[in-house]
């Protein structure tokens, strides 16, 4: 870089078949280009490096050389920019074949002596980041890791790399993850190598593959939550990205750890608003909404962060996650009515206007899932502007969102609402599944002589009700375990939002939690539960 060596000439010599053409020299040159950030000559050098590599027999490449090259290729933006896609794929295929030969062995000779857990972790990392998802190869490397002859046990960072590699490939390996879980629990109990970035990476991998549903995986989430809750953010700064990543993992797992949230909140509030990008803000708001963690200080901070971000900084899914989160947490209403507790900050209309502009900006890119989330926000906004009561035939011009869209010159807001309702209704029909206990509720209603409709879809809201009782305009919901934070009786944000919308729609809501229903054995006792719940709901029905 300082001009003391003509790097281009050296690389050109390697690609031309010079005696210096060895894999070790090539990997050093490639790694140096990536590390030094050389850009001016990269356009010429990467093709030469690739040409030099392809001259080397596959069986001559060593494990560390292939691993280093795979990770260099994954990290190098220069290679993506300056190497033709076909040439880059040829290089990756070459490295994949070299890995197979090294791991599985070759005719007439053995393969690599893979007993270094750190090397296996880095190799899997390089393969997965380059989207080289070879199932037999991943399975063989998994067996290497589970063998008891590794030179050293895996540390937290290495466990995280392995888990993340399988998560990227969407490969489920129960034996490997049981092995990783046991090792992580061992490290966590003794508080060894508990670096926050590694924990964040591991938790997201476990969440992505639903490992929290296993006994060991669930224990990992609880114990690592305890470990993270002990972090003193005054002494150890947790980046906003890692805090958001951890929150996202626990939201996916439906695990609410209050001590952990206190640490995450303190960490986030220690950062200046401009340090959070849209993805971090969206992940945090979505996690708060999923687990229904209502923290006014954190909500106000995230609001300030959000409204300062450009609209094009959001992905369509990120935008949809934000508006859905607002529907669940209702910060427009909550924050504006609690400003005195937030340093006397005056009512701020910026959030609502920003969300309207965000929806308008991304409308054409929303898929069915995004439109479903937007629909729930539109309903929440209509209900809030109508004194918490949704008119059964609301005028579009009455919604604050449509007013903002109209001010911006948008004439398609009615079409958006129609498309969002359609998407939400179709999604509701797809996910409606009856459980055995829910069927019991139906039998109890039949025994009581109550007329009802099972899995009734409200045409105006799009919600599917477990049971609709027309005589009382009543929606009866059986809330099974998946309606609550894992291992608790705290309802998830989605459940709270649905209940709120049912009541604000002018309907009577009866919600029977699974633990109350499960206590009763006989049909007569279950009939009494239904009767008591219905009577209680009717007695509290709002007088319009």
C-alpha cells in the first residue's frame, strides 16, 4: 500500500504459473486486499487471484487455506463488485469441491485431520455466508464437532458461529443443537466467555430454528437472559444493534424476561437517537409489541429515533412491522396522554404523520403479510379517532391516516384499505386451526343450547372468531398456550390487539384461557365456566 512492492506484478506472476504460485501465497494476497481495503487495483487483481487459484489441484489445498479464502470471499465487497458473477461462482464451486475432498477424503489418501473446533466453526461460517449449503458436508462437519476428540472445547463465539451457520442454511440438526445447548449452558453457568455479540448471534440462530421449543433450548434462553441481565451498561456498553438483535430473538421465542428488558432499555437509552438505524428501531419496536412490554421512556425514545429516519431507509417488511407495533402498543395515544411523566414533553403529532408517509411510500412493495399488518394499524387508527369505537360502516374520510394521505395528494387510500382487509382476511382463513380443547368449548355451548358459528370471519374486521354467538353479538375466544408469553400467563401483543379490536368493534368479548378450561373435567363443570364467563362479559358490556 505504501508503494514498496508492485502487488499487481506479483499477483500477475502467480496467475501466470510462476514458481511462487502456492495456495498460501494466494490466500495471503487475497486476505491482504480485503483487510487493507485496496480498491484502485482490486478490479484487476481479483480476476488474477481467481485464475491463480484455479491452477492449483484441489487436493493440494489445506483446511486453513480453504477456510480463510471462503471467509475472505464472504467479507469482500471488492470481489462482489469487481468479479463477474460467473467467475465468482466458479471460484466458490472450486472451494466447495476442495472442502468436500478435504472433509470426506479422496481415493488413495485421507482427508483433513479435522479436530480443531474453531477451524470447523470458521469453515461452516465461510460456507454458509457464501450460500454453499451442502447437506452431506454440513452433516459430516456436525459429527466432527460432536466427537469428543476436539483439541479444545468450543467457546461461546464458536458455538454461536456454528449455530448461525446452520440457521443461515435453515438446516435442523437436533443432535448438534443438543450438543451446542449443553456446551452453552456449561459456559453460562460458570460465566465463561460471555461476550454480548456472541450471545446475540447464538440467540438469533436458536430463535430462527425454533430451538426454544426444546427443553435444552428453552433453558438456554432463560439462563442467557439471566447472564445478560447482569450486564452493567455503565461499564460495558452494549451496542444498539446487539440490543435490538437480542430483543428480536426473545420476541421470536415468545420469552419475556423482565430483568433482561431492564438492561436492554438502559442500554438503548444510553445511545444518542442518531446511532440507531431503521432496522434497529423496527426490531426493538416489534419485540416490545410481540411481548407487550410497555415502557413509556423507551417508546418515547424510539419515536424520536423513528421520525428522524428517511422513508427509504426502511424495507417494506420493516415498515409493516413498525406500523403493526404501533397498533399493538398504541404509543400515539399512550404517549400523548402521558407526556407529563416524560419531562413535560408536549403532544407530538410527528409519529402519526410519519407512519402515514411510511405506508404511502412502501404501499406498492407490500406483500400479503405486510398488508395484513397495515390493516390492523388502520383499524386501530379508525377506532382511536372514533373515541375507541369502530363504526360498523366507517367513512374513510374520518380516519386520520386518510387525511394525511389526502394532504399528500394520494387518491388511492380507499383501495389500500380494501387490499389490506382482503389480505388480512385471507391470512386469517389460512391459519385458523381448531384444537381439541376448543372443540370441547363447542360441545359445552351445544349442551347449553346456545346457537353459534365456529370459526366465524367478521367481514368488516377480517378477524376469525373461535365462536360467534349472534344473539349477543358475542365473540368467544379460546386462548391456548400460544396466545401467551412462553411459560407465563401474560398474553402476547397479538392476542391483546385482537381482544381490543373485538371490544372496540362493539362486540362482546369472552376469552377463556387454557389453564382455566383445563382445570375442569366434566362437561357440566365446563358448561358452568362458559355460563359464568358469558354472564360476566354481558354485565360489563359498554352502553353505547
